[in-house]
């Protein structure tokens, strides 16, 4: 049940196609890690941040931060590979913007520490 949260500052709204970035990140992970990322439980969402201060607050700085949460059981090597895939997709999806403005990009990956409560009938489509 991997989840990706893409937080981005509202001053990027006119410069980025966030749905395209979401797709770039989401499908890069699915394409490269289908052996350990279940398709039916994988969710990506974007959250626009209106209230923020970056650095000294004097410039029109921006950020995109991605948090990925996954279930336990993957090796450290696999987790690092997934995280790198997310970061590479983020870099690719923001290359033009990064070259035009001050922009901070970051990715973190967390494992759920406890079992989660969940129900999901979407997965049934992928078991056939």
C-alpha cells in the first residue's frame, strides 16, 4: 500500500503541470519496481502549500517535497532504489523550472511502523 505525497509551494502553480509530475513519479515507480510495488494499492496525491517561508523569506523561493510511505519488508537496497527512482522522476519533471528559478527538491521514504487498517477492492482487478 505505497502512498506518495507531493507537497509543492503555491508559487509554482502557474509554472508546473502538477498532474503531469504526479504521473511521472507514479508511473516511474510502477514501471521500475513492479516486483515490489503493488499496483492496486499504490496512491499518489499532490498537496499545494499556500503558507510557507523558505530560507530568509526574501526571494520567491519554492519547493517540492515528496514523502513516500511503504509497508515493511523491503531490503535497504530496494528502498534506496525506489527512493532514487522517485527523485529521478522529480528531477526530470522539474528540469525546466529548476533552471529558471530558486527551487528546493527533496524526497524521503518511510516504512509504516505498525500495521495499518485498510480495505481495498481495487486490488481485485489485478488478481485476475
